[in-house]
C-alpha cells in the first residue's frame, strides 16, 4: 500500500530557528519552507519536517537514533562535520575508533551525533 508513497521524516525541536541553522548550514539540507509548525527540508528527495514541539511541556528526546544517513565514506563525513563543530557521541560498551566510529559485526561503520535538541542522529557506511 505505501511501498510507492514518498517517505516523510519527522524530527522534534523546541527551537525552530536554532534547528534551521543546524540542519541547513551545518548538515547542508535543502531548505524548502517554514511555518509556525515546522521547518521543511529535502534530504536527497526525502522530506524532513523539523516539527515544533515547544508547547509540549514534558518533551524529552529519544535516547536512540531517530534519523540517519547512509554515506559513502563515514570517516570523511565525520571529519567534515567535526570541522563544523559537530561532536560525535561515544557509548559505553561499544568499541569506537578515535573518530567515534563503531565497526559493526556486519561490517557497517556507524557514527552518532546530536542535533541542538539532543536528538540522536547517525551516519552509516555499509
């Protein structure tokens, strides 16, 4: 039923302007539009709605990855994002290299970082 429908990703934010700077300038997503409810970006053809949750009194970001990108070279993307001030996460019990990249048993290489609202995002080379 939905196999041919376009996917829309949703990411919560408490501060639309701060998120716009991060997703547009730091991550380089293509800005589409903004209103009181969300900022809309395109990420390789996928709509990403950064949704305004500033009125949700008890909002807490999820403690797991909510949005991720598959990249050709995770090391180069980690270095580029680090150069823009992005800090990569380290997790207890996971062996990550000096850049914060985890090498999974399947061979995928994954690195995690957070947006300004502490949402966990990832990049994966597989």
